[in-house]
C-alpha cells in the first residue's frame, strides 16, 4: 500500500525549460548532512580489458557514520576481485576538492577537469590485495536531470554525472602489474532524510563502452569511443513503485544526449544458483529516451545479455554489525549482482539521422532489496 509519494526530478521541470542542465562544482561536494548515504564513484573500462570501479561510501543510519571503500576489478580470463573495507575516518577538504579515508584518496583540481585517485585498501590488508592509481581527465560537461533530486517521501535522492573522460591507470591485480588507458565516468550520489533501503527496491546500472559497427577495428581506441550509461531505480511499493532514471550517451568523449526516461525489462528469469533466493534475468532490455545536446529527439536501446558473473555481494554480510541488525529488521536480503557482457550491442536512433549500432563491452550491476 502506498503511504508516501515519490516526485521525480524530471516531473518537476516546467514546460519550456530544459529537462537536463549542466552540473556545477557544488553538485560534487560532500554533503554528509543527515540520515542517508553518499558515494563518490569512478567507473572505468581500460584498453587492456580491465573493467570496474573504485568508491568511497558514507552511510549514516543510527548514531554513527560508517565509511567504506568498495572496489571491483575484473580482467577477462582472471577471477574478478571485489574488495570492501572499513575506511574509518573520512577527511574532506573545506573546498571538497580532496577527500580520503583509509585506503582510498581522491583529489580534484580546481575546475574539476582532472581527478587523481590512489587505491591501496586491498594491499594494506594483505599482500595479494589490489593497489592501483588512476588519472581521470574529464572531457565533457557534467549533467543532472532537473535539479538532480528525486523527492521520496520526506527525503531526497540525487545523482550528478561526469559522463565522459579519459583515464590512465597503473597497479597490480592478481599478482600481475599493469598499465593502461581507457574510458571512464564519475558519479556523485547523495540521499538525505531517508534510509538508503527506502530509496530503491530494485536498481539497474550499466556502463557500456564501444564503437560504431562500421568503424575499422584498428581505428578503435579510448579517444574514438562512445559510451552509454544508465542508473535506474524503482522506489519501494510504499513509495509508489516509481521509476527514477538517469542515462547518457557520449561520443568521442563529448556528451551527445541526455536520456531522462529509461524503461527496464527483465526477461528469462532463473533462480540464482548462489543462494540469494532471487530470480536473476539472463536478458535485460534498456530503452532510454531524451534529447541530444542540440535538441534532437534521441532513443537508445540495449538488448543486453549479462551472462558472465563477476561477483555477488551479500550486502548484509558486508555491513558492520549494528547497521546490519537495523537493516535486517526492515528488509530481507539486499544483494548486488555484478555482471559483464563481452559482446554488447547498443542501437542509437537520433532524429533526422540514420540509426546506427555500437558494439563493445558492458559492466552491469543489479541491486535487489526486497
């Protein structure tokens, strides 16, 4: 039964005003201002095949804030590495350009055109843990849908995006040193006055990187890549089961379209073999609509088959004891399912232009909290 309303950022945009606006530096500043959660996350695809993310997460559920570092590193042909660690204290500079906790440092320059990241959380715990450093050079303006905030009951959930940039990385994974470059995006997420598990009961996130089918393979590199990302969630039934979505399309490191309406369809459901109790889709269809930056209607369709399992995250298992007991009393089994798709194809339709297909790889993340 619905007892609280959800009002999306897109629905609040007045007629005649742009549905998406450029994000500003203040959108990426830490808030840490109330009950809720906050994350700063860098997602990447490297030319050596490595895909994943590094993240600082802040959660305030009871009388104490919890800081965590989370990271996924996957190199095709090798086991996926997922690490989550207690970050202890979060230190944030007054201008919010630099912030760090135990095992992870992130530092922006003044205009947010460059981000330096040093991840040592895994290596600090054990000799075989991951250590890596990244340099993210932002190549596109950031964006937000409306003012970025969805109003869920008496709380808010906001997302702000830097959708395109080049990244260089070096480090050691699975005992092998690497150095590579590739494509990346950055997301700041912030919820206030609402428990994190009340924001969304189901989340679908993808980060696709590819090139037009017609482009010769020897011309394909990070500079010529296109990306398509989706961050979509459905609020719990008690908040109306409302679809909230953000999506973007980039081309050659420039924002090409912002897509504020994404429908997600799950097909070919099969019981998870790893004990979560959930039915997991073998086929997910994403259909995103919006407009290009120059005002043309745009539609992107991704008929995905995320069949390669990377890691399944039992969220309760990873939580500190006090937080786990609180969450467990309110929801049953929060799980995150990370998958990889090596032969992904995305269809792009733009008003007045011939449709075309991008082929590449995709990182998938499905979160279920029911």
